[in-house]
C-alpha cells in the first residue's frame, strides 16, 4: 500500500519543503473521494481543510441567494483547492463541486494550524505558497465577473 509521503514529496506545491515538514504535513493528510455533484466545500461554511486534487475535475463556484452559482474556475488533477482554512475567520469564500469522480489528498486545517503555531518556518512556507493560490482564485473571479458584468460592444 502506497503511503502519502512520496506523493506529497513529489507534488510541485511541496517542492523544496524540508523532510521534517513533509512528515508534519503527512500527519495531517488523508485520501478522500468525491462523486459527481458532491461538494468538497461550500461558501460560508467552516473551512478546516485543503485538497491536493489527484484526479477528476472540480468547479469553483461563487453563489449568491436567489441566483444560480457562477463558475469561477475549473480545477483538475494536480491542483490545490481551498485556502480559507489558513485565514480567519476560517470560512469558505467559494464553493467547490466535483464535476466527475474526484480523488484528492485532504489536509486537516486545524491540525496544520496547530503545527504552524509550533513551527513558524512551516507556517511561513505554507503562507508563501498559498498566496499564489489565493491570487489565482481572485484573478479568476475578477475575470469571470468582468465577463458577466462588463460592457459588451
């Protein structure tokens, strides 16, 4: 049976992490699966994990009461899903719904926040890497909103 350590070590998001930090991350990780239509996260709910998608597709959606969800971005295997676990008040800003059968590694956010408080170097590394993820999501949301609400000639 394959452990998560070699999978996490080889993933580009974790490239350059110190071996003892990889072991801390693995201690907060588990394999998960989602069926089409199943939500990995819902906007407004408590955010206590993030995912490394291994296969499948997940739609990142923005929802508002009385309106259909707006798809912001489509993520596939290899990508990172979920950054709100890192930023108080730890609530999802977007929703994430499996479009096809999806396998992922789930990282427990509460476990990681505790480890980051104990090891600030780990916390700083994660924060640096998640800044890129956050920027990509906000850029995708901005483009989608421009497409929906921008003036068309």
